[in-house]
């Protein structure tokens, strides 16, 4: 067997779970990338099985993860889009079955579980990453670009919000799940906000936390506010609320030389949910009227939002799993789209917040 023959022509992939995560965030992007082949979709729900077969007729539908692991020899990668409490046992089983693994956020329900998975993947020589897709939101990419250009001077405060009006819990498992079972807005929207803040401004500690449960059917917090103090000197105010009838700014970034304010939410999720494709020419482009405001020297100017790019996650992952060419001799591994150690850091912040509140 030649060195090139050691790699499959495509990354044979299974998606476990076909709710919002599998249907919107994973399967469409895997199907759109020619370096992947979507082989199996696992869901126990008959309606979702029918939807999966209609959306991806080339993929087999099976009832559960056990059926996926039963054909592990025919696969290279498994993507876990299942409830948080299942992430650790399913990722462990997938790694032990010889598969590379993508775990949806949150990585696990404790930092200890996350660290165990990181060590197991290292011991087995498998690829393990976590789907923190909001690193490729257009508005977040815009903030990154502003910081790289030092357009705001020295940043002192970062405000970030995910607020929604969901007076009734959307899924049965979310209504019943305690924080120990992966329930609560910190594990849901909070993982995105924390990960983005850490990516922008580096390590931090929680200096203030408010966790409230507003909805009568919820068993975990649905209204949370965290203050992070970064080692870099920046203070982050992170707000996540599922009982918010009037939403605030998505981002507000204040610095010594200017500020940036952004409203609205990245359009990629609703676009795919409405039946669009990542391959459409306008995918990821935000309508001009949602441009943020860049304030400097007493002037406010509209700043168009960078194009969102969720496809980048799977492009980068393919570079890691399936290099385009094999070089003679050892070569450094391509980077992961998201380091699992970063995802453990997010879980540690959540644990700090729960201990403080």
C-alpha cells in the first residue's frame, strides 16, 4: 500500500442526532464539502428519519449511536449532535471504536470529562474537536478584524449578548435537564459567548455571576450574566437570556480610540433552516441594513459585516484528517478548527460561574 493509499478518498462521516444541530449545523456543511461523504445519519425519531432520508438520500438512516459504532470499520469520522449529557459517553465510545470525533458544544458537562476525552484521543492517536461554530459568525469575524487592525485602540470593555424570547422551553430534554445533566443557558448560549470572549481577549476569571431560573418548567438557569476579568486587562460582560422580550446589542466593544456596536444575529443558521445551502452565492452575507456602527472622533459610520463562514470548520478539519498531498517524511499536523483544550477552558469558566453564583 502506498502512503497516499493510506488515506481514503473522502472522509466517511456519520452524524448522530438529527435535531437542529444535525439538520442545520452539521449535515448540510458535510454534504457541501467534496472531501466528505455523508454515509450515516442516526436518529430514533421516525419523522427525523424521514427528513434525513429526504434531505440526504445517499446516507443510510439508523436508529442510534450503537448502530453507527457497529459499522465503525466503514467510517472515519462521527459527529455528535446529541444532548450534552450524552457527549462524554458517546465521544469515548467513538474514540475507542477507532473514529475521529466532532462533539457539539458543550464539549461535556464537566471539565473533568472534557480532560478525560482529550487524554483518550491523544493516547489513541485520534482527532478530536468541538463545534464552536460561532467563531465563524460574520459579526464576530468583524470584531476580530477591528482588533487586528487596532481600530479601537486599547480595548477596555467587551459586551456580548445572546437574548431570545422563549417563554416555553423548546425541547423536552431541555425542560427536564439539570445543570449536572447539561441543562441551562450557560451550557447552551453561554458556551458561545465565553468561547468568543476567550478567543478575543485571552484567559480570564469570573468575578461576578448571576444565574436565574425564570420559566416555571425549567430546572436550570435561563437568565445569566457573567463578568470576566481577562489577564489582558479587558473586562467582558456576557448576557444570555431566554426570557428577553426586548433584545440589546449583540456586541459593544469599547476602546481608547473608538467603539463598535452591532445589533442582530448572524444569518447563517436561519438561512440553512429555511432550506438554503452553504453553496449558495449569498450564503453568509448579512443584509446591509444590519451593518454595525463604528464610532471614532465623535463620528458614527456604518461598518459592513464580514461574511459568515461556518463552512470553514469542516474545511479546516478536512485539512487535518485528509491532507491534499502527502509529503515525504514527517510533516507537522494541520491545526484543528477548535482545540478541545479551548473547550475545556470554556467548561472551567462555567464551573467558576456556578460556584460564584
